[in-house]
C-alpha cells in the first residue's frame, strides 16, 4: 500500500472513530437528560458540540431552550441551533425556524423561519413539512399559495404525519388548493382520527350529519389545523404562553405529554408499549395514563395516551422535541 493511500485510509478510520465517539456522547447525553441528570447531559454534549458535532450542538440548543441544568437562554439556544443547522441537522433547522417565527433569542423574521423549515422539510422532517405548508397557506414569510401548501401536506402525510392528514382533510372539504372532494376529506380525516387528532373526529361528525343548505359549516379555525403540528403555540418549544426570559429557571410547573388519542382504550394501551420499545431512551421510567374523555355530540368518547407527569413544562418540552425529531408527535398538557 502506497504512503498516500495509507494516509487516506488512516484519515478515514480516524474520522469514522471520531464520528462514532460523538454519536456515543450524544446518546449518553440523551439518556442522562431523560434520567433528570442535566449536568451529566451537558457534560456529554458540550465537548462534542464544541468540537463541531451537529447532534451534540442540537442537544445544547435543547438544553438552553428548555433551561434544564442552566438558566433558560434563548440567545444561546439559537446560537447552538445555528451551528447544527448550518451542518444540515434537520431538528436544529426546524427549531431555529420556530425561534425566528416567535422572535425568541433572535429578531422575528418569518422569511428566515421559512428558509430553515424548507431546509428541514427537504430532508423529509415531517413536522417541518407541516409548518411549511401552513406558512404557504397563511402567506407568512412567503407568497400565499394553497396548492404549494397542499403539496407539503401530502409529503408530510406520506411520511406518516397525522396533522398533515388533518390539514389535507380541511383542504379537500373546503377546496383549498385542490378540488373540493368530500369523500377524500373523509378519508384523510379518518386517517387523522385513527392517529389521535381529535379535531378530525369533530369534522367527521359534522360530515356525517351535514348542516342544511341554509346553514353552511364555518371553516375550521387555524388552531385546529395546527393543533398537533409542530410550532406554533401548544406543541412547539418555547411557546408563546411559556416563553421565558434569558437566564430564567423554570421549575414547579408539572406537565404531561400527550402522544395520541384513540377511539379504543385497548389500542391506546398497546400503543404505549409500542412507543416505549421504539423510544426506550426517552420514555423508559416514565409512568403513563389513558384518560377517558367524552367529547359529546357526534364525536363521543376518546382515550388520550399521556406520559408523565414531569416536574416542569420545560422538561416535557424537550422530551417532545426529541420525540418529534424522530417523527413522533406530542404536545404538552397540564395535570
């Protein structure tokens, strides 16, 4: 073997070893964070992050955004997310876009939010695809284009995102970006409802017993379209209702995370053990509950699968972020 070739081979082995080491540090940090040992999580992530590992930089962004183990500092969170986002980390791109949307830690800039969501969406992060679709639907940061919005919802739905199925149901019911098609709307609502999107159950009930010609149904509010999507509002990190100030420590605000809702209690219980097997590093050790909720009217009873409680909203937010980065939707609820 020539010296040049030997040098290339040694460099490749060293690069692979460093990459494996950084991944191990990140995984160890996730395990420590989930166990509530935030100092250990920082110790695992910080060195690798400073050495340029994108996953660990993303982890440091989550640390500063949630304020666990440090004072909550959105400026630091944005700085770490930017380092990871510039390396193509989709979770960091998605969260950085959310910070730009809210103007938290950075100046508000919907164009920048859309730019980062677009980068994450092109990597098939379904939450970013939904957020981008909503941006096109509303004309925020881009020229409104309902057809482009639908195309992003379709891509997210193909990736298994239930919120996208709901958004497609709305699009087909009201003919926004596609030709109105009630059968198609019902199909998408059914898929969304089966995955736990409660507003889809409401729309299915309304279509089963449609109003008279004199009483057309009002369009669903924007909050329904975004109810189980990533940011804004209840599902995103650093939401409007819980945005703190840099350096603020958030404690004493226990929350559950709601992962889904089902029309069958047994399915909700089975879903927990499937999720536990898939996300053992995040959910292991957490208690869970299945709440029976009667929504009344045509919707009836649903069974909400929730994990927790966790001692602070910020901790629940971070676990939700990690779950959403792995294409599992969740949002925060109070006890």
